[in-house]
C-alpha cells in the first residue's frame, strides 16, 4: 500500500475503532481484562511453532540484508523467548488494576465530597522498531490500564509482530472484549507513522516510541500529541569527597558494566579532587580488567596512563557500550554544573556519606530519578515495584521516570452532593 | 518594536533568564517565596493611585476605540479591585507549599527506599487578554509552586499590567529573589506569542492561555509545548427518571443563572421522558421568570409553548449567556450518548436518586468533573479547596480539572541506597 489517500483512510479508521474500543475498555471489569491477558498468553504457548515460523521469515530477510548480528539477536524468537513473553502477559494480569482507584478525597465545609479517581487515558499509540516482544508487552500494559492501543512495529519484525498480535486479538475476543482494543497497523509505510504523530483526528491521546535515538527524535519533533519518552540516558555518578570509596568503585562498576546497552547505564563519572588520587587508579584497574575503555579529563589522565584523553563530545555521548568518561571536579558545585550542562535528565547518582551533600543533590539536580549510594541501573519500573514498564520518560509532564500501568492513567473528579447549589 | 530579529532576540533572552530564575526558585525556601508575595501585595496597596492612573490610560484608549461596556468593565481597576488583587496575593502566600511534598514512598525488598517528591515544572508561559489582574494571580501561583513565569498580556491592558508587574518584580527583589522569576513580555507584537508557543528553545515547559475561544484555540493549535486549558465549557445536566424534581429545578436554575458567563455554567439539560411532563413546565416558568431564554427539542416545545425550537447548532454552543437548551431523552443511555457527542469534557452533572445510575454516570462520562446532585457552577479550584486556580484543564494529561499550585508541579524519584548494586 503506497497510495497516500488509502493510508489516510486506513489510519483514520484505525483511530475511530480504537476510540470506540477505548470506551468499552474504560468500563471493562478487571477480571475481563485479566482473562484476555491470560487467554493471549495461553494462545502464544499453543502457537509457539507458528510464531517461530513467522519469525524465521523476518530473520531470513534480515540475514539477506546483511543486518548486524546484534540486531538479528534482538529480532530472533525461540521457545524460551516466547515463553518469556507469555509469562510477561500473565504477570501483567497479576498487577493491581489502576482504573477506579481513589487518589484523594476532599471533604468540603459545605458537605460536598469530592473524589479524585483514576481513569484510563484513552488511546495510546506505540511506535517501535525491531523487538517483536514489544507487541505483547506494550499491548498488555495498555489493556491492563484500560486504554486501547495502536501498535506500529518496524518492517523488520512484521511477520513476528503479526503472529503475536493475532494471539492478543484472539485473547481479547475469547474474553468478550473488542479485538480493536489492541490494533496492529497493517502497513509498514512510514506515512502511517506520520498520521499517528498527527493524532488521527484526536483519536490518539499519547504516543510512546520504543527504539533508538533516531526514532525517538523524530517522534518528539513531529508529534502533535503528548509523548512519553526519553531521547537518551546520559547518566552521571558523582563521587563526593565524603564518599565510601569501596562503595563508589562497586557501584560504578555495576552501573557501567552490568549491562552497557541500557539507558540507565552510567556514561560519566565525576570525582571530587580530594579523593581522585585514591579512587582513580583502583577504579581504572577494575574497569580495564572488565574490558571497559576509560576516557578522562587532564587530571584523570595524569593519574593513570591507561586513561585516554576525553574530548568535548565525550561529555554528551551516550556510549551504550563498554566505555566510560571520567572527570575530576574541584568540588560538588562543579559536579552539579557539569550535570546541569550535559545531563539528559534521566538518572543520576551521588556516592556520599555527607547528608547535606545528598540533600543538595536531591533538591538541585533536575532529573527523573536520583540515586544515593545506589547503581543507576536500578532505573527500571520493575526495580521500582511497578511491575512492567512501557518505557522511561524524561519529560516533566504527567509521567516522569518509569511508565507503568498507573502512569498510563488520568483521573477525574467525582463530586457527591445533596442538591448543592453554589451561593 | 516590529523587527522580527529583535523580537526573536528579546524573547530568547526572556526564556534564558526565566530558566535561570527557575533554578533558584526550585530551591527557594517557602518563607522567601511567601515574603515576596506579601511584599508585592503591600506595594500594590501603596501604589494604588499609580496603578489606577496607568489603568486610566488603558480605559481611555478602549473608550476611544469604542470597545464594549462589558469589556471596559473587565478592564477597569478601582481601589476595591486593587485591594482584591492584593488580598489574592496574600491568600496564595497562605497556601501550603507543594514543592518538596512526599507523594509516595516505596520500600523495596532489597532495602532501597524510593521517595516520589513534588518538584516545580520549571517555566510557565501565561498568555492572557484584557483582565489585568491575571498578571498578579498567575504570577503568584507560578511563584508559590516554584516556577518562573513569563506573562504576556493583551495590548488593551498594557499599562495596567506593567504597573502591577512592577509591584511583583519589586516584591521579588525585596525578598531577595530574582525579579526574572516573574517577567512580563515588554512587547505587544503578536510575534512574541508565536515565539512563546514554540517554547523559546526549550525554555518554556507549559503554556496556560487565559481568555476567549479565539485565543485558546490558537494556542492549542500552534503550541509545541504542553498546554493547560479548556477551549469551552459545554456542560450538561442529566435529570434521571429517579431524580428529586424539586432538587433538579433548584440545581438547574443555579447552574445556569448564578453566573451565565463562566465556563461551569450549564448549557444543555437532558430530561428523561418519564419525568419531562412534570418538570419541564415548572422549570420553564422559573427560567423565564429569571430572564432566561429556553430552546428545546420537539418534545420540549410540545410541553411548553414558551420554549423556542432548538437547532442542531444549539447542542454544541457555549452560550455564556442567559440561554439554555433542553432535550427530552428516551432514557439514561440516550443522555450518555448525547454527552458523548457534544460535551467539551469540562463538567457534567446528574440529578438522580438511583445509585446504579450515578455509578454509571461516574464511570462512563469522560469529563474532568462529574457532579451528582450538585450545581455545575461548583467547578472551580476555590470550591475544590485548592485555593486559587490558574484555570481549568480539559486535557487528560498531567493536570485535569482545576489547575492550582499542586497541578503546577512535577515530581522526581529519590532513591536511598546503602551501596546497592543491581544483580
């Protein structure tokens, strides 16, 4: 399908059906939504061979196109991965239903009682790249939070996503819900993404992009509806002069090397000059031993000749790799200035024993997640006890930090009167 | 100033100074912010004559331009109105400071303690029309919530706004805060509004338009940053067949006639056919006596010949005047369908004694504020116990309903560890 008018009609139809499905979902009982999730999981297990066969088509195309091994690894589904996706659906079914939860109760002197109650957002558009599991994860989180989902996957995983989506659609129908509650955009034409970003005539309430900087940047630039996203995770660890240096080393190694490709991995370490001569050589020893390249400022390179000189670009680069930049700072203020200049407002950590320093860090650093004496790799909805997350947001509006089922809701005010008129 | 390049430079400078001021405000103690508010109020009282003199210039220009009497009334400041503005500043000083409030505490099995704490949003752009008091009200609400404000008033009230703004700037300085915390755009060139809507290079976090449908519509259409607003308030009252009809009449009269020009005034009444013959004549009697025009569907006109026939346009018109439309509906479902089609998602009310109907109303109607047996005119931050409000939002993201100091905040996560590394 390449005809622009056809894509317009197709996408507007998707939007209208999603809005209609959202009305039904908003009042669907928790049991019914959970049943749909469990039916979908069961179908995924039953259809494992079909899903793998569909996935093989995508993998074969990727190989023909000489796509990287890392990419093919992300794309590939085996029995274990399909089980994991089905497990994920069942876990989302076990989460508390946020819809209908009372967030606040206001009792007014005139006798009015005002409840603030969680409601779904409506329709959530999810735009993702190669990982076919996002079809299930994102669709399930939207469903649990009472929202209709419009999913747009990358062309690389089209057959896999369709096979997984069919399980969701059939699971919805088995539970008596509209299969339009989770729709997969049937075309991989890029114009379809443009239509979603324009909001499908008011029928998309929020867009969640799942993918690399290119995708997220385009979505943030073009979207005419709110976006939950982070463009990148340039995360910092500050080692204060009051730090426990053994703890500092352990936390930095974990924050960098546990997994280097995730957004919560640390990219830059800022070390107070009073402790730099003690910490830097030992830290570099450990990093180099684990296969990590270290780039540093002049003071860092002078402390250890295995450190390569950092350029200005290093301070604003999300490596997503076994590379870390290190800067020795005059004091805590200079560390805060550095973060103010280079942070992507995702996650930062301070290693310090001085409570006043921790307090300043918590109040003066403007990022979604701030850690004290803990690894930046805890920046994750699961680690926050939210169950699954659809992503991490660095914007300050509505959802900030991990976006779980609660963050996919709005609220309204329900006012209980007894014939109250306003004087 | 008409040179586009000059306006660009001017506005970008405003944005940069606002961002810098916001950093200071985010960590300013409550006492200091409250002192600034009280100093500003005191200055307004001291400078009453100067403010009235400035206001007279605006009024004289308006009269020369043959502007309507209602407009000139909104624009005019006398001693009483200036006192009321100063009182408002002092009342905002008395509100609880939302910044730093703990919203949630999550204790994880691994010992991590995660606090969710309120933080300011950053920089708030306020675009308003003729009412000069918005300068003080909006500026004060932003200040109390730790946000820097960029205020852009209409050309009609330029002298009045400047005189009021000078009190705020001097009040900020007297309290030791940057006067850039509340800036007034010094040009009335419309291009300045365009720049604000583009976000001043990331230095505006949210826009609040205060004015008529023309202004709000333009802002919602053009803004590249989030907007807290309502385009219009097409509010409905549903009279269920289980309603107490005396209560229904009293609530409808109040909801329409207490003040006809506010967004929470009712525009359409939907009456169940089982009670329409009892209610309509009595209701029309009372409305007509109070000077209200009644327009109705065929069934309504057949019940009372003082009712004029409603056209399709009536169901989607916010009268902001002593006019109401009435439709007799088959049942509660038809009332919900009508609201789904015509509501502006602001405020709706149901008059009913049947709990099941009330419950359906609360869960199925998708508006910011839902009332049971209470007048729609209670849709107001003050009536909700929030103190002052900067406006009412009908969007579902972040702020919904009245926007008070709490709604002008974001939050972040502060994670307390003891050297935690992630397994």
